[in-house]
C-alpha cells in the first residue's frame, strides 16, 4: 500500500516536495480550506489530494511547510484531531523557525502522542535535474522521518536534539538571506545617489562572484520578501546577541518594506531591476 503523507501547505516549496513524494510512490494529502484558486491548482498539478483535518491526521507523516509566522498556529489548530487520531502520525516541522520556537511547537504537540521531528530545508524547491534541497532533521524521532528518503526526499540526520536542525537553518539563512539584504540595501543607496552605474562596473571588475550572487538572489527575492520578514525575526531571536538581533530586525524591516513595494508602487523593485539590467563595465 502507498504510504499516506500530509504536506501542509502547498506553497512553492510544499507543492514541490509533495510532487516529489507523489512521483516516489506516496499518496500526498494537503489542506486547501481557505486557500486561493492558484494554490488549489498548484496542489492539483503536483498530484496532491485535498483533505479535511481528520484526513490529514490519518497520514503516517505530517510535514509542516508554512511561512514561519504560521508554524505554531498550524500545530495548535491540529491538536484536537491529532489527539483523537487512532494512529499517531510523525509530525515534522520543516519551517524556518528558531530553536526556541520549534521547542514551543513540540510542547504544543506533546499531549497528542505524536512523534516530533525538527527539520530545516536548505535549498530551493525540488526540480527535475537539480540536486536538493537537503532536509536536515534532528531530535530523538528523526530516524523515523529518514524513511521518507526512499520516496525521493534528500534527508540528512543531525546528531542533536530538537532545535539542532532549526539552529542550522537559522545560521545558514542568516548568511544567505542576510547577504541578499546587504546587497539590496547598498544597491538602493547607490541608485538614489546616482552611483548605480559606477557600482555595477566596480563590482563587475573587482567582485564578479559577488555581483553574480546579487544578480541571481536580489530579483529572486522579490516574490519571497513577505515570507522572509518573520524568518529574519526568528533569526534575531536565535542570535543570542543584542547587536546581531538588532541587525536582523533591521533586515526584517527592509524585507517588509520591499514586500509592500512588490504589492504596491514597485519603486524600489524597479530601481533594483534597473541596476541589474544595465551593462556593467
């Protein structure tokens, strides 16, 4: 029989992970109540089956893949059906949250009797011909999650407690998305000061690798900025240092402003697109 796996929710990452599992031979269920028509279409295209909460609780695994600000609320909403479930699924929190937040999620789910796995996804959504992403997992029940490797997921177990995988995710995202934020901020500053062309030329001459990273990462960030706000706030809480926390709260504010710009006037995003569209040199 096909294993039943619930993936919540079918965003870009969740739908891609769901499709990967379907192609690997699993039945994948998801929650579509209150979701947009575009989300429902994405889930259907991935081979995912819409289910009510009771149907999700019948799965062998529940993979929570939601914006970090929604991770705790999702767990809380599922507690009643998980308590009532005759067979307890393994709950895998795959969200970009701090170790403290994932510990709170585990505590919320403890009365349900479900096994709990802390997981962190590093890399883009699974695509044909592209390696990854890697899903790092930790905690005493992480070995159960590793069984999904036979259905197409790339799972790496960490020798550590609940929180270890989230700490790795926070550290990695703090570097990669923090670097994107620094590039974005200085490109905008140079553009406002009339120095964009000179900056592009100098980066091309002295820092071509860095320019390449920004060329890929900054425009790619635009549709994701709204999701990165809460993630930067989680990284601030994770940092354990007031100066670092202030830095990442500032980055959260930058991404919040860019998300509003993407949804509205497109002033900053147009300025950034113009920077990468101009010839460098």
